[in-house]
């Protein structure tokens, strides 16, 4: 609960300096967090912009130093976001062996476009869940939503880094 309170205080502090303050509610903060890592540009590039325009071949590229490919990172995000969504909805999550490496390494380049579309759909569904959840449910899932957002932002940063190394990143999209 302490981390949630810290998150709310930080969000309130940032909103004091915003040009157009948004209503401060737990629902509003959680939606903003999900949307800014999904498809709304804010302080950093969201997932949809980070993967936009990449071919399957580019998505499989690695720099040879042990970094994951963009495809692997995107597949990892899809796995964990879908798993959390299923849990929130009371559905059985996708099987998981406990080996996190598998969430990266089972990327299939032939399914690159599908992976991106599925991640977009899962993120949209997470947002709808937050939009429609009652207050008790929001209290229950708030901390996990905050962690989802942080996890997504972390890996999107890696995606941008890999694309920069690859030479496929357009700095006009948000990161110079």
C-alpha cells in the first residue's frame, strides 16, 4: 500500500505542473499509466510507437552481445500483460514453467504482426478493465497495474535501445 501511496503522491506532484490538469482519481491515474505505455505519447515512447514499422526480419535482429531482439521483448510483454489480464478477469492464465527466459525465447518471427496486434488488444482490454472496474476491484489491482506500467516502460526502453543499435529507430518518433 505504501508504494501505491507514493505513486499517487508522485502523480499528483506531476499534475501540479501540467498545462491542463486532469482529474485525480485512482482510476484516472491507472488509466494514464496504462495508456502512456500503450499508445499515448507522454514523457516516453509508448509500445505502439516503439514497434511501429518494423519488419519481422528487423524484429529478430540481435546485436550479438546478449541483448534480446525487439521481437523477443515484445513477446515477453505480450506474455506478462496477457497473464495479468487473465488473472484480473478470473480466467486461467497461459501455462508458465517458471522459466522467464521462455517468455522471450519462444518468439516466432512468422507471427510478428500477430504478436503486435495481440499486445495492442491485451493493452486495450486492460484499459477497459480499469475503466469499468468498481472501486473495490480498482483497490485490489492498483498496485499490479502500477507494476505492469513500470515493466512495460522498462522494456520499451530496451526496444528503443535495440532499434537504435540496429539503425531502425527514427528519432523524430520521440527519442533522439
